């Protein structure tokens, strides 16, 4: 880096009084730190690389204290870099601040097929680190395995499923697959038997069903892998632990099992059923619903989680999770980004596929396109719906997609117009709609159905303010959480 860049990093550290994801500070006023291996490993193992900054003292509010000897420091740092596997090649820069010298060692990222970079003296299992915020944390066994799986091209989707038999596969779906394979390949159709095609295409291995076959054609995949399903919850707030008006932790909670197609459709339906809906009245007096999240985007997010997740023995106990909060939806799967791609490159370059056989089968069965269009579709659908861009996070061997909504802002600003009354138009706010509806006592369920929103939103954002303002009243005020509770408009006089 240039001297000016080094000085900018120093000023940033001093201004914020902390280290960063890509910056580690060492004093080095009286000698070279003797253990840099953790940072050398963690910086080498992340896409951005990192910088070790010598000559600032964290205990003195990151004051520039200088280094003991520029030349000897660089020599000793380089010696420690040689103790890494593969060897790290630092790039040094020197700058002067108020008569004191600071030194930076840029640690470059290495290619995915060379990771994890580790300290040879501790070995791969104990000497591999990952950067988490401003700390260097030991890699867990799964994170190390993930790099090994890519480097050695381990294909977990074609591993044989212990205990599975061909008779456990759905014959009708399997025959449909074979027919489509034969239609697309005259060579296979004319020269291979059905059993040979299944072996060649990764459906079976030595006559036994593979992971991909069980996931797509299995009569009940969870018989072998009980946790390889989807868990979906709706949380009455913005974080796990928030509770609703009746102290409930979840508004909805469901486990989805079956084949990938069945889990996909079930999960999409769960999101649709539990999504809040913006309801407006058009010029013809008809109610029109606008979903919280575009269905195409939701389907692509869940499909990607099921298709590209890790199916190794290390993750058999981890389902895909869907968490719907009041302001967003999060879909998380085991298995970080695969190969050489980074989060910033998603949707811009063709990513390497972890489960190639599974992807091929789902394409033939017309469940997925397998054309690298998933991420662009998600982004395009969110933009078309006027929603924030999706957020993608790859961390700790997991991949998470976050879809944000803006329904709370819309519900607080939009007004709903009923049909014209003669020559006069009248604006109705959502509160006025509720008050009119509650001319007779109404239950929570009736209000939720009427508004087409979640119970949490109806009670917290609409009913509660009307109760506090005295426009609504409870029929059983002494038992506010009673199941028999009703809400009725309070008329003056």
C-alpha cells in the first residue's frame, strides 16, 4: 500500500478506538510480537486479507509509540510467515507519525483451494483460524472440512445412503426422470439400460440409492436423515425471544419434511400464509392485496438453501431454517459459499456448484433452472416490489439470506379508499376501518382475518393504540388476555 493509505488506517483506528475485521494492531515498541500465527492464519483465510499494524499501543488509546527497529521487525515477521502452511508472503509499508515509525504488514488472501492456511507448529486442526470482528477464532472441524471438500472435490450428494433401497424410491417419479433423460440423450436411450443410466447419473452407486436420489425421489427422506428438513417460525418482533400480546414466543411454528420439491412448496406456502398483506381499495371498490415479500424471490431463496446447502455427515443434524420477523425474513442453511466466489460476486459471476448431481436432477425434473439465475431473480423481484435489496451473509460455515420488508412504514402512511359515496370521496385510515368493523364486538381472530395481517401487527400496531386512546374498549377488561376477549367501538355519549 502507499504511505498515505497506511496513515489513513492509523487515523481510522485512532478515531474509532478499535481494531477491525481486516486490521490487527500490535505495539512492537520494545520488540517483535512472538505469536502472530493466529492473525496470519485468519487474514489469509478471508477474501479481504488483512493488515497487521505495528507501532500503536492499544493500552494507550492506540497512541503511535513507534517500533523498536524497522529492519529487524520486518525480518522477524517474515520468519513467522515462513512457519505457515502454505507460506505467507507479507508486503511491508513504513510511515512516520510525529517522529515515530509505524509499520504495516499486508497479509494477502489465498485461493480457496489452498485454505485453510495454518501454523505448522500446531497442525491444521489447532493452527487454523478465522477472523470474527476484531478477534482471531479457531476454526471448527466443519469449517476445515469445507475447505477440504472443495479442494478434494468431495461429492457428498452422491454418497450412498446407509439403509436405503431402490424400493424406497418413488417409482413413478423415477420413471418420469428416466424418460426425460432418454428424451434428451439418444446415446443413453439406445445404449444403456435403466440401471446403467441410474449409475451413470448418480441416482445409484453399485445399485444403492445416493443422497441425491433419496432427497428427490425418496418416499420419506427423513427416515434416514430426521433433521434434513425445514423449520419455519414466525416471531412476534424483531429478534428471537420477543413475545406477543399473549406472551407467545412464536405466532407460527412448523417443521416441513419430504422431498426437496415437497419441502420447497411447503415452505413457500408457510411464508405466504404467514406474510402480512398490504390491502388497498382500487377505483372499482375492490380490495387488492400486496404480499409482504414477492413470491418468486421467496421461492428462489428457499430453493437455493435446499439445493446448495452442505449434505455432508457434518451437517446431518442441521435443517434449513426460516425465521419471519416483523421487519424481515431470514433463511439460513449449513454450508458457506462454495469455492472461489465471494459474497460481493454473487449474481455477477458463475459460481461453482457444491451439489452438481443434485442440481442436474432437479433441473431435469424442472424444479430448478440451474442457470445461475437465482440471485439475480431475487434482487430483481425485490426491486420491482419496491423493497430493500436482499442481504447475503456467509459466516461460520453458514449462508444466510435476509429479505427486508417496508410494510410497517407503508401501514403507517398509506390510506385505504373505499368506493365513492355519491359525488363525495372519503378517506378511511386503517384505524377507522377497524372502528367501523368493531361496531359489534370482535375477537382477535376476526380482526386478523378482516385486516389480512399477522395477529402481532393487528394487536400491537392497531388495536392497542385504539384502546389507549379510548376509541376501543374490551368486553372483559379485567382479563385482557382471555380467549373470550372481544373488542368493541366506544361511542361517546
